């Protein structure tokens, strides 16, 4: 399962969601401003910004990284 941890008004978050949607890759969105546990989780991962993308069997992806996002669909 792919999760995108986002926050409101985040251009990189929107770009990430658009990229995955265009590639036909399914994902769930978690708003860290509305979910304290999710915010703590991304902090524990070492995130300093959004988005943070997690997927089973993959290292977390920080920021909008099409090069790494493409591997999620493989």
C-alpha cells in the first residue's frame, strides 16, 4: 500500500498525487495537519518537509521525486 503524507497548500504534494494518478498508481492520502500520529510518524522517519511517501518494500521518499516514484509502479 502506498501512502502519501501531505499538508494543505503543498505544491509538491499536489505534484506527487498528480504524478501517481497519471501513472495509474493507487495511493492513500494522509493529512498530517489533521492526524497527530501521522505527523509524529513522518518526523520519526526524519522528514523535514512534505510530501513523504511510504510503500511496502520501499524506502520512504521525501519530496516530489518522479525518478523514485516511477519505481513504485513496477
